[in-house]
């Protein structure tokens, strides 16, 4: 979400939310509640859906990288346990969840790349992206290193 001048934050829909099983029910429930609570206008319903998605995303889902770290830690714990039916089943479930969350991260970055292309692209996109990549390569390049006071500096 990005911040507006007045302290409000604008809602920015993340495509990765669609891969969550609960997303559809959150949206449909919020849409129905928005009609009951508000005037029933589309704007009121959308505001309610946005609020529900924001709170669900922040409070239930949380940060994708933290979720990956937590699942990996739990998966490693189960891999260290003696092999039995429960640990094998739990490991399979955790592996599935890890794959799903990593897929969400991939979707997140694909959405960001597309947004970047839409914002910065033009009719001559091949030239633009070549220029952009060349600039990034130049910025990431270390020209030379020298040893100074016991350490290496650029």
C-alpha cells in the first residue's frame, strides 16, 4: 500500500491474494456486508471489500517473506524428527504450503515488473530496457579494489 498525503493509505490489490483459498469468500462476504451496512451503493460495497481485504492481508496473511521463513523453520523441525506417519504427512503439508507461498512471491514480483513496464515503457521498449539494464550493470560493477588500512575498499 502506498501512503497519501493525508495519512490515509491507498489500497493496492496484490494478484498474489488470488491464490489464497479464503480470498473469494472474504470478497463475497464483504460485498454482501457492504450492502447491508451501507447504502448499498457500489462505492460503499467496494470500500467494505477493500477494508476487509486490507485487514485480512495484514492480520491473517502477514508478510510473505516472514511466512516463508516460518514454514521453512517448521519444515526443518519436522525433517529432524524420527520418521513416522504423522511427520511424513506434516512434511508433505508444509512442503505444499511453502510452494504456494513461494508462488505468491513470484506472482508479487511479476506484478511489480509489469507495473514498472507500464510506468516506464514506451514505444521503443527494446532500447529503453537495454539502456536500463546497462545502467544497472554499470551501477552494480566494482571498478577496482585496493587494500587500505587492512581492509578492501572500492
